[in-house]
């Protein structure tokens, strides 16, 4: 290709803008602003229980890690979760007390998992999960079994307007 053909050739613009994101299409590398802090999305887990699907995004700011859970049930449901230490064994009990509050079993099941970013090692795994809600329906406990380990998280609901998503890639 000669000099003039390089200068005057019509190349496709390879710098297309990233696609607009929703809480159901967040990608690893995006930035999430929540509670006046900017978190990088460093991991994403997609759960599938039959035809039902939901997402958990691992958000990192400095040394602080939180999880953003997103699912479309009858309406969009969002929650912020942090890992906590709660000794528990399967079968999951119908009721749990955590920090002087009682939580009641709402849902349990098994889900196939796809992981991305820091969660890529979970690809193809299956987890048995349990979801609990307190009496005021304001806070939640979530448990997931990964092999012999059971991971516990404490969470609460948020509204979509409380977060902003900045696409970090196409």
C-alpha cells in the first residue's frame, strides 16, 4: 500500500464507544459508583437455576470488596452484599440469628455457575444456595456452598438510581 493510499484510504473507525450498560449487562472492567465511591468490577458470576438467571458482580475499591447482586424477577431487584463469618452446615436451617436479628429461609436451590474475571475459576461449578430475610424485610443473608466450604454474605436492597455505571470496555 503506497503513501497516498494510506493517507486517503477510508478505514473503519476502530474506536467505537462502549455500549451503554444496565445492571443486567455490567462487564468486568466497568466502574460502578455507589455511596460516593468508585468501584471497579473485577469479577462477575452468572447463576442459572433452570431457566432463571441472576448476577453477582465483585466490586473493588482499594482493599474494600463488596458484591452487587442483580436479578429480574417480577421487577428489578438489586442488593449490596459483604462476606461475613457465620458457622452453618447443610441442610440449611429454616431460621438463623445474626447480630441479634432473626432471619427466615426464603429460598433454596442449586445453580450452575459461569465466572468471569476474578471469578473465572468458578466456571462450570454448581452451588447449593439459600436466601434468608429478616422480619423487617430490610436485610438478607445469603449462603452458597462451594465444595465443602459454605460462604456467607450479609446484604440489603438498593434502588437502581443509587448506582452509576461507567462502561470500561466495548
